[in-house]
C-alpha cells in the first residue's frame, strides 16, 4: 500500500512559523550534508552484527548515491510499513520470496523457483542455498514461517497483514488472536530450503501479495534482542544493502552487503538525508549534493530555463491514482449521502487541475484503476464535469446553493507542493460551483497516515500506488466493505467507509475467477458501480518527474517505482 505525497495559503502568523521551521530544517540538512561525519562504522556492523551500533556515524565516499527522503521513515519494520516513501527505503534492506523486475513481472527472489498445485491452492517455494542475513547467519524456511507469523501476530500491530496475508490458511485466525492459535497452519516447513503455503481458495493475484513488505523475511534473534521490535539495532535483512547509520530526523545511510546472494551492489553507500521542503531538495541538487530529486511541477519553468538541469529531467509513468477521498464514516461527515458525493465529483474540473497544478504532467483519471494492470482495460464511464447538475444533486441532498453544508477540512500531505496546489484548486472549484467552504490542512506525513488509518478524516487528497499489478489491489483491497472479525477489520484499507453489496459480490467473484477475460469483466462492472457511487473522486494518474544526475547509471525502474539499487552506479 503506497500512500503518497504538500503546502500553500496560510495566515501571516502561520507563514512565519513555517518559514522558521523550514529554516531550522534547512540548517539541519545542510549540516548533515557538510561532511560532519567523524568516524566510519563497518557497514551493518553493530555490536551483535545485526543492526547498527547505537549512535553509529558513517563517512561515505565518492561511490555513494545521494537522494533525499521527502519525509522521515515511518518505521523500519516491514510488517507495519504503510507508505511508499518508507517502502522505497526498506526494499533495499529486506527481501521476500519473490520480487518485481524491470518488465513489471514477478520473478524469483529468495525463492529460486516455485510450483503451484493443480487446484491452485498450494505453493511450494524452493529457497536458495546460501542466502544470509546481515548478521551472517543463513536464512532458511523457518525464518520465512517466523516472519509471516510475526506479521500476523496481534502483538506486532500490523495494519496490513489482514490484507496481504489473510488468504493463507490459518492466517486470519492468527490475526484475530483466536484462542489456541499460535502459528499459521497453512505454512509448512518441509526442510530448510523448502516451504509450502496453502491459501484458502485459488486466487490469481495472490503471488503479488508476496511482493509486499509483509512478505519480507526478518531475523528472529536480532528482533528478540530488541524486545520483539524492529529498530535500527535489529533491522537485519537479506537485502542488497545493510543499515549503517540511522538518525531518523536527519539521515539514513545504507552500505553495500558484500554477501548479497545476487552479488555485491555496485554502490558502496546510499545516503538518504531527510528533506521535507521541496525547495531545499532542489537547491541541494543544484549544488551537487543530491544525485536524484523529485521535481514539483512548480519548478518546471526554473528547470527548463537551465540547460544543465533541463537535460537531467526524466518522466516515469506510475501505476498510481491520485484522488479525493470522501469518507462516510468520519465524525460529522456529509458524505453518507450519495448525492453529495456525486455532486462533489461533478463539480471538480480535473483537466483544469492537471493544466494548472500539474503543468500538464499527469494523465486524466476517469476511473479508479490506473493503466498497466496487465490485461485489464475497461471502458469506464466517468461522472461528467457538470456544475449545474452538481448543484441540483446538492440541493436534492438538502443543501441548496450550499446552504447549511458543514465547513469541510481538506487534509493532505505537506511535503509535495503540487498536492497543495491541487487542493487549493479543489477548494476554489467547490466554492465557485457549489457554494461550499473548504479549509486546507497540510499535514506531516506520519500524522496523516495515523489519521488515515484511524479513518478520522472526512475529506482528504492522497494517492494509492499499486503494490502489485492487478485490479484486485485497487478494488477489493480499497473499496470492499469492511467488517470486524474478532475485533479485526477484514478490509482495513477501505479508508472511506464505502459499502455496496453488489460491488462486494462482483469483487468476491473476480478474486477467485481463473478465466482471465471473465475475471476482468467482473472487476470492470464493480469499478463502474464505485465510480457512479463516488466514494473516490479520481483526479489523475501519476507521472514522476525527477532530476537525475548524468553520473547515475544503470538505474532500474518499473511501473511500481525504482527497484532496489543492485545495479545502480555513480561516476566519481
């Protein structure tokens, strides 16, 4: 689940406070990048060989890739991570049985091969010999079983296991803390290099679930050493890089893993300074202190006028949809009425948002599922931009000309300027077309995620980036109605409280349908229902704009984002 990337119009007092915070942030980041490191810790060489030594400081060298984290990492635990920013970091430290390649295919990871039983319900994974944790111990099938069961352990408090692991036989009982259930019966260790996983019914998308971080393998003894919690002292994975330095608010340094089963990475280090402010990131790129930087559409004119930077600009299509979430379950929410949601959808001029806020660097989203979902290419009829009809719907819902409508707050992530620009335009259009007042609320990313998980925000602007390239990951995961089973949400990613029995029925059928055309047709029917009901207002499909220094080579990319930096090189 890759939730994504904000700033704008504030009072004078707020602007002053923000400038102060930005200055403090800038000074801290400049100190980080000024070469103040005084000692070198052996990469990944903590006191017990697993995580890092407490307070470790690393001196990097010329063979280092520098690119910023746009927000502080929310966790180091693959079982609890929820955001794409942090997943981009963790995928270099940890791995699973399978992974993605540059052609958007699921390929062997730590499992060198697998077989699927004739009934489609049992997967047999054959694990590579000689895969080592960062502490030097060989990883075996027991570690896979431990990692999955830890993700499902209620004590871990994973918000994602009930989406990505619940199909495994016995996993739902473990997640729900069912009495007497301490392991997952569907996971069997045959021998140190063979593991079988049984799922409750054939599900064509299931292998994609194994690419998500809940399927990453963690090191039991290191986590036990830190009280069952994955911290910087116990983040011992099997990935191509080790955690070498961790200063959460300042920077994170990864060091090449010489024992990586796929061969030692070409880089010696990856340095990830935390830079929340987009201008600070761009300034550091211009100064040669960052090798890769995400670019705000606001800065396209500045970049295009600079011959050197303009040649560094790259665009990457992403399997991601930016949308407005209309949450029916939030306290005081007006979105329980279908007419209100439809009115909002028909009052938003999406092409205008793309033209102004995105400078044309995005693709119009008339549906929920983005392009790139393999054979899924439905013809969805969107709700049209029609302010007159929107006013009629709002009046039908009891709010003629917006009278009596509660003041809304639109919440969004604060570290990506184009998101703030989009939100400002949305607020303006709703005021003009419906007479509705919308207040803007830029939020720190970690706080936004917590409130999104708590489902307390009535109106929000965010994205969903695919975890795997299947419409199930957008429709069933995000919009299937959710109920509590033994106190655990069975569809926790439904953050807008959407519930439609017919939508659920179609998704449930599609999830287990083996005939591909029939399966895709079922999802298309479900998607059309959701578009008509408007729990989401899809706005655009994401294209990443990045500046990449010419010294960076062999960067691997897929629709899901940049892949772990195994082949990436930098010239001195």
